[in-house]
């Protein structure tokens, strides 16, 4: 049926027309939206059936709220079997259609009545006493249908059975949730390494895959993760090194921030729309080189460090706004002044005042090699009670204590850092896995070439300065007791 086109013997609605009224959209990050549509409709007294075309094809029908004065709802149905050539042919099985063939040599058209027998794997037709397969062979053939099947709709349509105490035209308020309509934030950051700043623009990327166009809608975006359908997976707090404590100057909805789109806008089906919501210049930023090393890690070869760009979303020294979850793409000007892409990373929902450090890639010229240089066992003359056991001898049982000597392990870690750049750099080297309490009785650092900073119970940070086109080796000694 690839080349089959259908014609209808009756008129169909104008695809550019809409039955929608005053539409308001509240769109969430998680492919979910609230649609509120106020329409002026004539309602008969008593029981009647009213149809609402142009609702979302992905409507969650169970979330529908209907409100009209002096009217109650009895039953609702959502007709989502939409009018397509394939559906038309499927619904025509057992029915008679007209085939219009054109002779490619003469241009003469001939018409034949045909009964549709099957559409499984192709269209099988009965024409008089013969059976034909409607083939995709490039010949000019059209199928003309006598009517639109009653259970097919040109647009997604909601039908409602009502009971009204009076007749007349009045506002009808439809409210429902729908999938297929969502948004995300995208950030474009131009990094000035010499000046230590970034210029950042924030864009809302709005996508409509509901099967319906929403015309002239009042649209607001919600940043946050409202629970729906048994729980939603939230965005991880990627890149946030310290959470902010400043309140953004934006309207809130409960615990979420609102990002309204200025003016009414039409959100077309199968459309991606972008709207700017952030534009800030000369935000202080700095480059950081970093690497994390696990406990007793032995590298076979040097590893490139991560290149990061750190900045703040604070009011005074940063972007001055709460940042919805999204992707930050960094650019930097080359020697000709042309911005070039240098990396990207994602962020979670980030409160204002937060510190961020986003990985943009691996540094080509800077490496770290971690090695266990020495590991030795040290046994002291001290003894300790290490375990108590119950021994049963017949009907008698007693507790005994097993003693063992105190055993220490001394480990020397060697870190070799290299820098092939023509200027000195600093590398933030983080030793992780220092929390040995689950298998060792004691753990301590007995010596270190440079003083480290204990970040938490598990991590210690070393800020290592490396000369230009040079190398730096540092050693750290740990002792553990079992």
C-alpha cells in the first residue's frame, strides 16, 4: 500500500482549523503536561452527547476534569483511532471501494468497483470474478472511499455524555494530563580562559509529540520532578560541588520553579521550539584539572586528567538564577576568534548559589600515574582479644577468647604527575577509599610529601603544582591495622 492514496467522497475537516478554545499549558520536564482548554459550547437540556476534537492523542483519559455550569458528566469516550490511509484501508475490509486507474500512455482514467478482502501483508481485492493484489509498482492508482468510517477521526476526539438542567451556550472547562509534551534546558557557555569568565545563554527546548497542535496557548514551564504514576526518576545532581542556599526571584509552584514563556504561542505537533530564558555575560569561571584515584590503585600507564570548568550560580558572583536540569555546552574562541566546541556535561536541578564543576573532557598534555610503591607487614609484640567463641562439650558450653598479635600494613603510594604544557598547572588529585573501617581496625596517614586536605571520611585532596614541561612525584604513606 506504499503508493496507494485515498480520496473520500465527502468533505473532511480543514486540518488547519481548531476546535480548541482558550488553551493554557503547564509543561513539566518528564514528558508530561497539564492542558486546560476553555471552550464556548451549546449544551442541550437533558441528556446529550458533546464531542471535543483537537485534544491530545496521548491524553491520560482517567485524569480528565470536566466543568460546565448546571451540567454533570455521565460517560466519556476517547476516540484515538485517527484517520490515515492505512486505517482507512483496514476499516474498509469487507466493504466496496472504487479504484481509479490512469493509463500512463494515453492518460485515460477508468473506474472499477472492488471489494477489499484483506490488508494483511498487502491489499487483496475482489473485482468482479477475479482477485487482484494492489501492488506498489509505481502505476497511477487511487482508491476512492465512499465515506469516512464512523469510528475513525480526522483529529483526536473526546466525546462526553452529559446531563444538563438547562439549554444554552456556556463555557466548558476541560483539564487533563497528557504525555508527549515536555521540555528541557540547554545552555551555551562561551569560556574566556584568559579573562577567567564565561558568557552563558539558557534555552528552553520544547517538544510536542502529542499528535495535536495547541493554538495560541498560554504556556508555563515547571522545573522540578512532581511525582506521577508511582514515582519519577529524578535528575542526578551532576557537577554540583556545593548546593546553593539562595532563593531565586522566580514564581514558585509548591516546591517547583516556574518559567513562563512570554506571550501566547502556538505549539505545533511534531515541532521543537526554543525560547531563551537566561543571558548573562562575564561570569567568573576557572579551569580545574582533576583526577580521582582509588585505594591502592596501580596504573599500568599514565592516565589523562579531567579538564573541568567551575563557576557559581550565585547572585553576586555567578549566574544569579536557579538552573533547570539540562545540558551545558562549552565553547572557546580559537586564535582566529571563532568559537569552537570544547565539551559538554549535564546538570541536575540546581538551586541558586550553587558551586558547579563540570567535566568538559580529558586534558591532552597532563597525566597522573598512581602506583603502589611498597607494601609491608609490621607485627607488634602487643596482643589483643580478637574474637569470642562458644564451645559445647556434651551438655556443657563455655565461651573462649582467641587472641592474636596486632598486625599493621604499611603502604606507600607514589603519584607521578606530568605536564607537557608551556605553562605551570595545578592538578587536584583526590585519593578515595580511605574509609577502611569495614575491614580494618585502624587507618592512618603517617607521611605525605605535600599536605592534603581531608574532604570527608573517605577522601583526601592534594593540590599538586607541576612546572611547565615538567614532572612532579609525590608519595603518601598509609598504615592499617587488622
